[in-house]
C-alpha cells in the first residue's frame, strides 16, 4: 500500500491508532481514521489530557451543550501537521481547559556547537 499524498500509509495509521489506544490502557470509546487524521474519543478527562499532552495538541475547542446534543471538548494538532490528531471528550471538565502546544525538542541543540568549537 502506498502512502496518500501528505499522509502516512494506511498500515502506519493503523499502527499509530493502536499505539494511542495502548497509551490509555484501551479506555477508548471509539476511534476514527481518515487518510490524514486519527481521532480518538475517550470517556475520561485524565485520558483525554494524557493523550493531548503526549501528542502536544496545541489547539483546544469547547462546544457547549445544546438542546439536541451534549457538549464536548476537542484537543487537536496545529493545522498543516500530518497526520492530524484529535482527542474528543464529552464529560465534565474543570475550567480552564489546557492546551499542550508543541515545544522545541530538547535534542534540537545537540548538532549545534555551543561556543563554535567542535567537541573532541
């Protein structure tokens, strides 16, 4: 199977989805896969925040309840990043809800000499 443009191969997406389910001990309501996205629906606030933190999901959107639907919260990756990840939770949350934006990896400086001299 070949990878769709801008995404992972289907087998790779399935592997990533399996890893996400494993990271929360299988406590997933359901999982949705697209060609360039993985969406996880969890039943626990702790699991939602755990996945959001591990995936560095920097956008959080709250959808208030309406007459015909209960409210829910979605943590998602920044646009332009593929595959795109989203974590959905529809239970009660303590406000404010935190986002977990990506940070500069600590290993990014390893290839750059700190004072211009090469290491021995």
